[in-house]
C-alpha cells in the first residue's frame, strides 16, 4: 500500500508576487481513534484491551510529568519527545525572560526503524482529489512522484 498525495494550487505568503503555484500535499486518511489503536495493539500483543488502554494512559501521564520538568522522553521502538518553545529575541537582556516565550511545542524524533520506514515509503498520485489540470496531464505516475520527502 502506498501513501497517497495530491496536487493543489496555492498562494504562498512568503512569495511577494502572490503567484499561484502548484505543490503536492499528503492525502491523509482520517485519524485513527484511541479505541481503534488500543484494539489493534491488543490484537497484536495478546494483552487485553483494558490493560492496553491503562498502559497508554499511564504512558501519557508519565510523559506529562517529565515534560513539565523539562525532560525529553525516549520511548523504545517509537522515538524521542522533547518539550520546546519559540521565543521573541531582544537586544535588552532583561526582556529575554519567560514573557518572551510565544509558543510551547513538543518535538518528536522518530527512532531509526520508523525513520527508515519513512525514507522507504512509496507514493501514489491521487488524481481524483487534485487540481483540474492534473486530469488533462499525460504524464505517468512516476513523473508525478516527488524526489524527496
């Protein structure tokens, strides 16, 4: 199974000419619910659904505790989560304080196994949901695939 993508026409904010340009974007499926994820884990692991749910809730609760203390959390076979933030810069030293933090975020770095899987993913062009001129294109599917992620 391949990861589907489509082509859209978009005006980019950083482009001063405000010219519409084409770009490929992921054609994502609907998010998997927590219940469906737990059911899949229970099916694969043989652990009952209640224990899977309790374990995942405990994982998230524990991660929150460590994030509030400024720790990164490494989950074996999954990756590392790191609390981070964006802050305004200032030429005045005293203005570089907690009030200059504008956005708190969580960074995720996948483990080697997931990174390898992502680097080897195959792509399929979804013409159905793309711009109208893609339907008149005579190019092959291979021509539509991006060179890099």
